[in-house]
């Protein structure tokens, strides 16, 4: 199947109470928008292109040089026309809310299959709730006054309920953070990493950890931190853009930022390494 994706990053949530756009807010070390675009690119088969619609006054990026991802500015009051123009493509199109960072590639693939029989939508059970994503032939989506809320669309269930979280305020942001953390922890557990109390840890999406490493409670792992295999990361340790060799033991309450620790090193409690 050949298809394209449009990401609507046009709403500025006043409930967030921030000078930073909701789409640029950090979530797991990346922006909320990054998560939505990454999910689309991970669908099999991937989209031929991803067009991100954003406010002209709020430039957006995804921090990665992804081919086929373009950004189109939209002036205030021109949302409906810009959305219809973006989806009016003679082929299958998926329109995703850029403030919904938890949508999965599996759910997008399911949405595409459902849209082969007509317009399909992913949304929660509330009648007037906004759609997380819609899919269908471009002209069919463009025929609606607002392509995000087409009439008579078939409802598709998400792979997991958390995919219906749309970040609009600080509470939904914290809900999304917990869900992202849980996903990241499970992905590390699947390759042999142990977390003693995963609910007390934080792990960014770009962190890499070797097999047979043990993570104690209260650990915070940020940025592109790299941890070798067979390590012990003691309680309440914080690593920022750090590289930890194989077989290292950090006894706890360590702070290591933007530096490396050699293989089989042992750091005593409260020891600091690197420069802020």
C-alpha cells in the first residue's frame, strides 16, 4: 500500500500554561511531535511522505534529518483550508494529531486496513471527543468541513488504551510521560535489563543499556546515555549523556554528566563525574 501522512500541529493549549508550544514540550528526551512522527515512520510499509502542519508563528522541528518529512506553516484562521489542501491527495492518507505522542505503528497500520473500506477514525468513547487519527482516501477526507472529524467514519480500537492520550494540560502530559517510561522500560527488559522498581525510574527514549545490567530504584537516565552490559546502577543515580563501560558498579547517589566511566570501574556513593 502507498500512503502518506499529515500531522496536525495547529492547536495551542492554553491549559498547559506555558510559553512553549505543546508540540515542543519534552517527553522522554524528545518532543511530543517527535513521538507522533516517529510512530508514522515506523509503520510497515512506511509513508511516502509526512507533512507537518504548524502555526506560522511557531516553527517546529523533530531534531532528526528524516527524509520525506516536511513542515508547512499555517496562518491563524486558515486551519480548515490548510487541512483540506494537505489531505486532498488521490490516495490513502492518514491524518494524525501531533499532540498524541502515544499512537503506535501497529494502530496506524490497523487504521490503514480499515480505511480500505471507507474513512476510519481512532478516538475515545466520548461522542464529541477529538479524533486522535483518521484515515481514508484524500478526496473523502477533504470533503468534510474539518478533515479531523469526518462524518460516518468507522471507529478503530487502539492497540493499547494509552494511545488515546492527547496532551492538552500538565496532567495529560504527566500521564503520557508515565506511559512512555513504561514502554521504554519494557523494551529494555526484553533484551535482558533488570529494573528493581521500574515505577521509580526514568529512562529517556535514546538511552541504550547492555544485557544483565541491574537498575536500582530512583535512577534517572537522560539523553543518549550508553550503559554497558553486566553493570550495577545504584539507587538514586543520575546519568546525563554519559557513557558507562562494561561491568561498572555505581554504588548510588552518583551524578555523571557528559563523560565516560571505564570498564569494571567502581564508584563510591555520592561521587560526581563530568561537567554540567
